[in-house]
């Protein structure tokens, strides 16, 4: 039996699918704004294990996930790491002119 913490009731509850024999699960994906790290892989391993267990114990399991790329974070990380400046200087087309903000 799978017990999960229900944030609405603030209690651990037995997992029961809404439809018998079918589970649907949304998994937040990675937020991509810098180099890949072990935390990204951990997310895939953990949720793959959960999905395999759900399929074995409840039948079908459909998952949906999304990789998120925050444009502001991408530009900021790139500007600071590779250009030594802030994102405003990159937006103005002069990444060598600004100081890191």
C-alpha cells in the first residue's frame, strides 16, 4: 500500500486511484537555466520508480511532465557566468559593457 501526505488534509492517507485500474500523475520537470546536475537525474530516477510501482500495483499509469526554462534565469546565468555582466547589458546588446548586477 502506498501512503502519501495529503497537503489539503495534512494527513498521511492511503493512495486510491480516482479510476480503478488507471492512475494519472503529473510530475514537475526540471527547471533548465544552467548546467545539468545530479539533482536532475535524481528526479527522473525517483519518479520512474514510483511509476513502475503504480503500474505494477494499479494497472495503467499515465504521466505528464514538463521541462521549464525560465528566460530571465537563463539570460541572467549566462550573462554572469560567460560575460561577467548583468542581463540588462545583454538586453541592450552590449554584454561587455555592464557590471554584474
